[in-house]
C-alpha cells in the first residue's frame, strides 16, 4: 500500500507544484530556513512579500546576525507570532558563530540551533539538502491520516504513532524521499485541505482509506479555529506595531492609546517584555530589543 502512494503523488507534484521562491535553486539553504520559520501557522500569500524583503536585506545568516534582534522583529511585520523572528535571529547568530555562516547540513547540528525543533530540522535537511527525513507538518499529517489511517483529521498534537507511520512511508532512496516530503505537503496544502477537500483532483483518491470508507466525519470534540479579535495576541500585535514604526524609544502613553482596557494592555506588554520582544527603559520608555534572550 505505502509504496503505491509514492509514484502518483510525486508525479502530481511534478505537474502541480507551485513556483515558490524558496523552492528555486537560488534560494539556497538559508532561504529554505527563512521560509520554514515564516510559514509556521502563516499562509503562503502573507509570507511571500515579507520573505522577499527579508532575503533582499539579509541574504546570508551573517547579515542578519550583525543586526540587533529588534530589527528582525521590525522586519517581521504583521506575520504574527513574532517570537519566530527572535528565534530566527538567534539561529543566524549561532550559524555565524558555530558554522562559519553556512546553514549546517547535519540534522543533529540543525536541531541544536536556537528555535529549531523536530519539524524545522527535518524540513531544512530535506528541502535544502535532499536528505531522507520524515517531515511532518499539519498538511502532511492530514494526508497521512486520511489516505492511510482512514480518519478525517490527525490528532491535535503529533503522536508517536504518526512519526512511526511517516518513517514507514519514506521511500528508501534519499532523493525520492525528499521529493515525497515536498509532494505530500503540497497535496495537503492544495487538494487534501482541512475544509472543502477536492478528492476529484487527488492522485491517490482510489487508494485513500478515508475516501474508501465513505469519508466518515471526525469523531470527538469539534475542531475550532483560532480566535484573534479581543485576545492578548491582538493587543500584543497592536503594541508591537507602534514600536516597529517608531525610530526610537516609545513612551508608555503612546502604548496606552492602542488598547482601551488597562489590565489586558499591561498583561500583553509584560508578556512582550518577558518574551524578549520589547525592552523597558528608564522613565517609562520602551523599544525593540538591541540585545536579548529567546523565550522558550
């Protein structure tokens, strides 16, 4: 069963893969790494303009490492989850100091970089260096859940069983395995989507256990989308927007104007300081960090 999936999915990918800048040879390993940080929980259309501006400004890890971490937060713009910017900056510093400015090829060395977890290390090793690794993002997990396990959605968090299945599904040939990783991810992004899946366009519809079972609906609590309006995340975003647009320290009064509720506003600001995204200064002033830590 598993080997039968490889050829049709990869053949579909050869025809339908999107022409994305991080997939082009000129992107290099650093471009791949930047894209992987930016694409976490963020759609491609929002990432594209920021990615292109980022690589134009910082074409190598050393270029980013020379700048204060606050500049990474500023350039991150409205991509959301701005701690990713600090982590990417931290990874650039580590690459510059430990690996002579080159993104390491070794999976264990990638995993040892700040802000790099299991998924990102596997993705960079696979997509940048053509290595054989199980690359499990939300799209891939959904494809495997439906095609192989026969359920509509994967669990909320990646399980040991999913990792085992992903390893079992890997083609033996390294080049083919890297292509399979990219192809299965694209299939989940374009066809086997979370809502309104288009099974008529799927290259493995006749092999899909979920399709063959009549597409039973997900059992268990309803899957809820993330809310944003009125949350601390929204307040943090508004506070950061003021700091990103400023050319120097910002007084507390300017930050107070962005949100009407003082307790939530103070909590959001304290969280930004705790995460290393904002530095408090004397006299009630704040700025983006010139140096800092990466919150874990």
